[in-house]
């Protein structure tokens, strides 16, 4: 669990560093962390097409609200090596 938190904080700090660089001149952002779940369970699921469509629908909903993906990362846990999270941002 501690490793997962460390990886999350590292990914979040990288996103914040890059978004505050010279290319983001005076633009302020808000961030959202969106858990996408397990890729392993998605691959093994009989409803993989339905679940994939649900993820696409979720991302499209956030996109329509002005959110964009800043980073995608996987966290390795004891139970599943492929738990994915998306860090999204949008200008304030």
C-alpha cells in the first residue's frame, strides 16, 4: 500500500512539474484522479467490450467537461499488477 501511495505521489508531482513549466505560461489547472480499475480483470472478463465502453464513456464525459488526460499510470498491488489511474487536468 505504501508503494502504491509513493508511485501515485511521484506521478502527481511529475504532472504538476510539467504543467507548471514554461509552456504553461500563467495557466492554472485543477486536477482529478480517476481510477480506471484493473486491466487484468478486464481482460479476463466476459463483459470486456461492455466494460471498455464504460471506460470510454467515462473519459468522454470528462472530456466534454473540459478535462484532458495529463498522465496514465499503473499501480502494482499484491492482488493485481495492472490497476490503472488517470490524472486529468483542466484550465481554471
